[in-house]
C-alpha cells in the first residue's frame, strides 16, 4: 500500500473514531438537557416554524436567553437537524458533535499546511488523533456548545488564512469566514479582531502585491459585523461581557487600571498553568467530567517535549503562527471572572493539542521499534478512552445529572397523565423547566411568544431577567405562591425537596401523586395534589 | 548562557527575592537556606557542569526532598476521609450498575475502591504545585516584573537542557505526588523558576545590547 493510501486510510479511521466518540448515545450522555441547550433548541424550532424566536422576535441578531443573549449561528443552523429529526435532545446537540468532527478534519489540514513535506502527514494524523481523544474536545462536542461551532468556524478561517500565504486570493474568503465565527461565539469576537491586524503585521510582505485582496477581505469582515453594530447601543451586545467580567468589581484600594491589569494577569496565568490543563478542575458547567482534566495527565510529557521542539524552530512558520495565536486565544477568557473556564479557550486548548502532537511525534521518531511505539501509544489511547468513558458516561451522568435537568425530562411523561388538572411547577432553581417541556411537546411558538413577550420591556437590553413565567396548555412554571397554589382546586403542585418539604406537604394537606427519581433511584421531584381546606379562599 | 560573576550575583538576588516573597524563611529557615544554595548550584551546574557543584546539588536536592516529605507529606493519600468514603460507596453502586460483572469481581472492585482513589489523589497532588499563580503573586510588583523574563527564559532554556536539569525536574515532580497542597510542593520548583528567570533576564540584556528591541522585532517579522 502506498504511503498516501496508508495516510488516507489512517485519516478515515481517525475520523470514524471521532464520529463514534462524539455521536455515540449523544442524547443520553450527558443525561438531561441544560437550560442553555434547550434555549438554543426551542429557538431553532420556533424559527423553523414561525420565523421568530420564543419571544416573537423575527430573525434576531442575538437570541435572548435566561439573563443574557446567545450568539445566533448555532441556533440558525440547528434548524436543519430539528426539521430532519424532530424536537429531540439528539437534534439539538447534533451541530456541536458535527463541529467536533470538523475540528478533527481541520486539524489535519492545518497541520499539513504548516509543516514541511517530510513530516507533514504523520504529524497531521497524530494531531488529528490527539484532538479526537482529548477530553475537552469530546466533552464540548457532546453538549449544545456554541463555542465548539465557534472553534470549527474559526479554524476553517484559520486554514484559509494560512493557505492565503501561498494563494492570496483565499484571503477575502478567510476573513469572511472569520467574521462568521464572531457570530458563533463571544470569544471569537475578541480573538478575530485581535488576530487579523497582528497577522497582517507579521506577514504583510506576502500580501504586498495583493493589496486588493486585503481590502476586499477587510470589507467582507466588516460586512459580517453590521449585525453587531445595529445593536451596539442597546446594551445587548455587551450584556454577556457585563455578566461574566470583573470590570464592574470594586477595585478596593488599587487604582482601577492596576486592579484590571492584576486580574487579567492572574487569570492569564491560571489558563496556562499545568495544574489546570492536566488535572481535575471540577465538573461544573463549562468544565470537564469528574476526575479528569481538559487533557489526560500523561499528555503532559509530550506537551513539554513538543514545547521544547517548538522553541528550537523559531524561524518556522509553525512557530510564528502558534506564538501569534496562543496568547490571543486567552485574552477573552482572561477578561472574565472565572479562574478557569475551558469553554472559553477552545482555540488555546487546540493549540496545546498541536504541541502535544509534536511531542508525541518526536517520541515516536526516537523509538526505533515501530511495534514498541505503536504498542505504547495504542495502550495509552485505549486507557484514555476507557478513563474518559468512566468519567463522562458513568460518573458525570450520576453525579451531575440534576444540574442538567434530567428529571424534568422524565417529568414531562408523568404530566401527560394529568391533562385535566392545573399543574404548577416550581422554577425557583431551574429557569428552563417550562421551556424544556415546551420544546419536547413542540409547543406552538406563536402561543409561547404571546405569553413571554409581554414579560419584556425591550428585546435588546442590558437588563435581562432570568426568571420568566411559562404558561401553556394546563401547565404553569414559576416560583410557588403558596397562599394561592395550595388553595387552588384540582391542582397538582410539582417541585423538588426545597420547593415542597415534607412538613409543608403535611401542613398544606397535600396528597403525593408521583415521584420522579434520578439515576440513583433517589426521588428528586414530587407531584402533590392540593386539597384546599375551609381556610382557603376559593380561587378555582 | 555562560557563567559570569554578574550572573552569579543575579541568580543570588533573584533567589533571595523570591524566597522572601514566598515567605520561605519565615516558614522554615533551614529549608529556605537549602533552597537558596540549591538554586546557586543548579545555576552552576547549568553553566559550568562542575563535578563538585553537581555532587553538592544532588546531596542538597535529596535533603530538600526528605524535608518536604517529612513536613508536607499528604497523610490523606492512602486514607479516605468521611466525604471521600461516602462518594466511593456511591460510586461503587454506579460502577456495579453500569459495568455488571466486568466490575463486580476482585480486580474490578480492587481497582475502583483501592487503586483508583490513590491514583487520582496522587495525580491531583502532582499537578497542584504547577500553578503559576503560586510562583508569581500578581499583587507584588517584583513578581509581575519577573513574568515576562520567565517566559523569555523558557524559550532560552530550550536551547540547552542538561541531564541534571531533567533529573531534578523528574525528581521533584514525582515527589510532588506525595505532598499535599502546602508550600513544600511548589517550593521545590523554586531553583528551576529562578534559573529560568535568570535565563530570560540574560537573554533580554543580550538582545538589548546587540539590537534595540524594536529593530529586533522588525527583523524577525521581516524574516
């Protein structure tokens, strides 16, 4: 078999592995359906059926969602899987998983574009494989994560822009795609705006004879920013930044500029610390699964080797591009208050994956026996995939499924038995309950908009409420109003232990109708029938 | 980088400053003194590769590791506290439900209940000392000043990596797995941090002598 055929076969196998790791049981691992996920999904469904989102806003520039706004591209593109597959969790997550596979393919293409002829295919394959199996890449492909789409789009633009160093006519397309990336996720907004001028500064000589392509590229990039400019003054454009950054924090005794510089440096250092890259940082939203870091610990060794190799070839295009992109990819995350939030640094994690691949390649080359090197790395890869499965498919499923509202998906099935009753569901701790049910029932978007729109002042605003009241069919989701709800006839009150304690159920003479249990067989949600006593004012 | 008296003075100053910033002398004077001497010896080893410097370096490194293990050993490494025991019991149920007979045997249960918790804690300890915010306190101006030179020093370090340096890093990295998240784990890295800062300072000084910084950047971009 020729070398090229072996390369193609290996690439196909890697792509198949990446598809399997990203799509296998996509609807049930992770369990549940987080409110941010269902927001994207329902809006996609609403746009596909009515042209407006759940608030009645036609083709929004940013999608209003639970206290903030979501960038639009993921939602618009999710229309396609929802139309084909229906209102399912799988359909909502499909685009993220698909983006994850695209990232693997683009990794191979970018690495062979950046590398010399002798090494390029092997290094490209190793890089694609590292991205295929890395925890960050799999985990964020298995949820509705706009930043994964943002990464795929940015890397698409990145590939074109590198290619334009040889063929400048690709430059305008590259910048247009990069402009689209700014509509996919917030990090890419800042990254693109920083990257483009610095890239031109580094490589301006290569475009000297092709200034018209530069101008056209910048014009096309500018066109993609028009939607942002239209809402710049509304407060919606910077709402997410205001929510997550430390810019509005009190600087204490320090001058504000000093405080901001120190905070930025502290966060920047946390993102490049091996303690956060190669060890467990917790499994809250935006991080990875229990007992796992964004990279497997054993990848620290090839990372160090790859870093040393990279620094030894500073005149190489590979080095220049990485050195340019790496710090820029951390700027947006370093402006936010979370000490380590990998969801915001996917480009940086991708760069670390490339450096790791370089280290693995060097180790490969230094081991004479191909059998030994394949056995070692094959064994490590199998071990890594098993470790990821234990962490993500088992531990993450059982230890965090309530955070993803899994019980409220099961609740939907229970509620169908009570179509003749009024149902009040407490939404004090999970704002997405109503929307989850609306999505799964494919509730008419016009009717939902009629309920939600009156609760807003302006669609685009810096002031965005988290809690909203959902009222559809016989269901209402809002925080309980005990004086009203417990006195309501023919009513089912649904809530968790904090919403309805055992004492409250006794004091208010409630009758337990059903329980919804989690994966550990623990009752998470209970439904109670009201029995209004003589002390209640009759309201139903 | 060649050995010179200026570099020797510089490494001594950098080490003293860092050790004071980390509060080392206040916590453990002997440990601080040993770290100071080890930093100098590491620098000498890197620049001159002198036999006696190497010998004393390894002796002191051994002493540092022993003191760290005595004072900073993670007593919970091989024990579970109440919270961890609860979690392990829950996880036993999850694994039993998910893996069935693959888990429910001597090897599976032994791995999950005995070996895996230790491995995870060891792994967490290994990397917990590699947080740059431990080495560079951003609230301190001198620490901030050192950061760019540290980054430059990493680049400079790649040109020459001695076997002694590799052995030193592997030793303290492995030792770190047995140490809790106290001061001893990251203090073992201080000689390395100081050396890298010196390499960065030396590189910056050399570059500024030969080329003004702007001209150097211009030439690099031109290439």
